[in-house]
C-alpha cells in the first residue's frame, strides 16, 4: 500500500512525513494537478470555511427532512464547493472513493457539498456516510463524514442531506 498527501502548511507536511515516512507535499491542492491513481482520497478537515464567501443570494427558509436551512446560502455554497470536489476527484482512480469530513455547519451545507459532488460525477455511498462524533473541551461535537464514488448522473437531494445529517 502506498500513502501520500498534500497540505498547504509546511509544518504539517513535515510532521506527516516524519510520522509515516510517506510522500507528503506542500501546496494548494486546488491548483495542483492530481494523479488519478488512488483507491481512497481522504479530506480530513482539509478545507477552510474562511475561504468561502458569505452568501450573495437572497436568504430564504427551506426544509430538508426535519431540518430547516437557508436556501440561498446552500445554493451559493454549491459552486464554491465544486472546485474542491473536482480537485479531490482528480486524485481518485475511476473506481476509487472519496471520504470528506469537515465543518459542515448545517444541513444546507451538507446539501451543497453533495450537490457539488454530484456536479463532478460523484455519488454518495450512503451506507458508509456517517457523522464523526468527537469529545472536545467544549463537549461532544459531530461532523458529517461523507463518502462518494464515481457514478453515472448522480443526484443529491435535500432528503439525502437530512438523512446523513441526522446520523
Ligand atoms: C483543520 S486543519 C486539518 C489538518 C489535518 N488534515 C488533520 O486532520 O489534522 C486544515 C488543514 O487544511 C489545509 N488546507 C486547507 N485548504 C487547503 C488547500 N486548498 N490546499 C492544501 N491544504 C489546504 C490547511 O493548510 C490545514 O493544515
């Protein structure tokens, strides 16, 4: 098995290289050409919401399952997430999978991520997608952890987002 990775922070690249002996490179994965040769690509909290702009669409309430979310914010996140999914997919084999865990703050953001993934030809692997539950100094926190794979004409609906978000 071979393992490698990329991060923009030189100190993390150094630590990862030392701990694993694997090839980690320093850079921005959004503008690094991928090699589509990995069975599994993991984005482990590796995107920063500070780089996403606030919604430029009108706010409005929508419902996904038992959750309310802002339709404008969710829709505005889709084109912002899309380059991330395209960049992650660029490292996947056609038969590979992508696991993304991060600070998806509400069901609307999960919906946006799923729709962005679908726009890149990635469909949800439902039975592997879950919520990562972590004990933190401020109490238990839960982070949606989504698994995708290449799919023909994938879709991602508000019901999909609510189902995963409720786990
Ligand atoms: C919260 S840290 C998580 C670090 C590590 N994955 C972990 O789980 O311990 C977020 C990391 O994502 C990296 N990151 C965010 N956007 C990136 C990008 N476009 N290209 C490369 N690294 C990025 C940052 O440099 C930062 O080290």
